[in-house]
């Protein structure tokens, strides 16, 4: 089965290809010839994922999916959440987002957090949603050089180091994205 993945984020593409293996032919936006930037204007992960998938489906007419993920920190009332990719500003770097988050938690003892992913699949014009959550906590210092986004400061429950210190296969044991994509894969293979 061919699926268009509504992203050009190379890190996400690599991670999702490792999760879906050879079960599906995964096509990126670029490979599908879709060059436009798709906005994320909504205040929920689900609405943003659906927006991106709907745009791609309307442009291509093909089965597609999108995902939106966010880091939700308990002491910050769930922030940065849906705004994780623009927490320190639209054009800010990952390091700037991380530094802003660490500064906000300087006086906090409660460092509990979770990564959450919502996938919107549009199959034959109908949306279906899947969600994955990885609970953990925010480290006090930056560690590692793998992964992307907040990986250098997020330590999943059951682990003793952050995502950025893990090989992709190890990260996938805990990953919010993996949990959501396992549901997507099970759903599609059962059809």
C-alpha cells in the first residue's frame, strides 16, 4: 500500500520508515510533487494533523497521513504542547527551544513531561486518528547528539538517559511516535 506522509522533515521520515519497515510504500511530500508549505494553525495536535492530511489528500487524491507531536510539561500546564516547534519563536532553532524550556523549569522540582503524537490518516476520503504517548521527565542538562527537537533533554520513564543518547532502535522502544504508528500499522494491515 502506498501512503503519502505529509512532511518533508527528514528526521521524522527516517524515524517513521524505521517504524513501518517494508509494510508500506512511504512517499514524502517532495516525492509526491507537493512543494507547498502546509500551515499548522490550530491549537490542538489532532486539528493540525488533520489539516495537513486534508490538504495533501485534496491535492493528491491519494491515501495519506500526517502527524503532529508535542512535548507537554506538567509544571508548565502542558506547554509547549502544540506549540513545541515554535516555542521560542517561528524561526528559532531546536537549541533555542530547549534553552527556553530549561529556563522556565529552573526553579521547578516537578519535571514530569510527556511526548504525545497524533496521527491523522485519510483513507478513501475518511479521517481516522491514532495517538501515542511517552511519559518521562525533563533533564536538567542537555545530553547526546542523536534525534531532534527536545530529544537532548527528555528522558522516558524506564530509561536512564535521554532520547538524544539513544540509537534509533532503542528510542523506538519508548517512542510516542512508535506507539501511534503501531496502531496505524495494525489498522491498515487488518483492512
